[in-house]
């Protein structure tokens, strides 16, 4: 079992479905709220016996990102809103299941502050490529005025590829002959995704591929020491501090490792760090802030011993 897998096993004991700071839950909740709002309007139109075409003309354009640059200039918010919006129940459920499957792993290893920026990066990359396809590829230009992008597929693809790149040795169902490698699940997801949009056009395929490439580059850059999510988190922190001016920023003091002597058959004066719940919580907080890969060897060792001892 790899260290990342060992950490994930231990982390699952600490995170609950509604834990504070669960960014993945925030993403799923936003998608759910937007979907329910759109369903509400559809029901209203159905009760008033308004045609489905009227819904497509009046409501859908407010969340669907148009491929036409002139239409996009009139509705710039759709550049971001589209990646949280779904009109199909099956598509919404499918995207959220895949998002949760890959996102829970990514969040556990990389921390809670990177998944939302990655989601946005994937969606933005997909939007740019989608617009470029309809504006630059001659066979698609006749459909430019009516083409639009909707759904979280590009963002989910970014998280799926990023998770696979970050933890290539992770396996599902390890009790079954060693488990199923995560890359198998990723390939299955890509096949299902492309099969679902087979009739929609090449622009959608390229948009989702752009999201996947963004996920790979995100992790590649992170390993090089460049965190693409840092500026987003800094802006968010600055914005939230505007509403809490009385909040005093306290610098966390470095907690020294508590050392204890063990008696018995050990040689005298041999020190070993004692595993305490406080120390484990400090390590988990560091992972939530910076990610598992930035732990020191000592901290990884403590987490490994805690997992083995079922602390």
C-alpha cells in the first residue's frame, strides 16, 4: 500500500459528509441548487401550459454559454455559470457522481483549497476551446449562432485527470486481487463521457479534452512548485477579510514535537516521538492547507504509524 493510500484510509475516519471546509461538498451543493432552480422554472412553465420551446428561449440562455462572441459579450456571466448548470437530470447525476468519486480522492491528498480553483480552471479551459472551435473550424461556423455549452463535464474531467496524475498508484477495492487502478476508472469515465456526447459535435469533445489537459498541467505545475490555486485563495481570503475587519490575524506558533522516554528493553536515552491526537490533527490541518505531498518525512512517518495502529 502506498503512502497516499494509507493517508486516504486514515483521512476517511476524520472527514464526514458535511465537515466544515469540505470544498467538494460546496461544489456539489452549488450544482444541485442551480439544477433545482432550473427545474423549478420548468415546472412553472409546465403548470402554466407553456411550451418547452419557450423555456429554452427565455430561461436556458441565462445559464448556457454561447459560442458566439457577440452573444457572450451580452451575457458574460455565462462564461462561469455554465459549468454549474444542468438541464438534464441524468447528466447532472452522472457528473456529480464522477465529481465525487475523483474529487474526494483529490481533496484528501491535495487539500481543500485546490479543488475549487481546479474546477474553475477546467471549466474555463473547456469554454475557451469550445468558443475557438465554433469560431475557427469552418464546418462548425454555420452553427455558431445556436451553439452553446452547458454542464460540469469539462471541470469534472480536469479533476479526474488531475487525481489520476497526482495518485497514479491509488487502487479501488483493494480486497479484490489487489484492487482496480485509478487509471482504469479514468479511462472508463472518458469513454462514457465521449459516448454520451457522440452526437453533439467535435467541439464538445475538444472542450472536455481541454479540461483534462488542464488537470494534468495543474498537477505538473504543482510538482514544480507553482500552485495555480494560490492567487484565487488569496483573493478569497482578502475578500472575506473585508467583512471581518475586527478579526485579528493570529500567527500559528510552531508546536514542538513532544518527546517521551520509553522504558523496557530499549537502550537508555533513546527518544521516540509520542503519537497524540493533537499532533495528528496538526498534520491533518497542514494537509488541508498545503496538501499531502508537502509533509515532511517525519510527519508522513507519524501519519503512517497512526494508520497502522488505528489510532
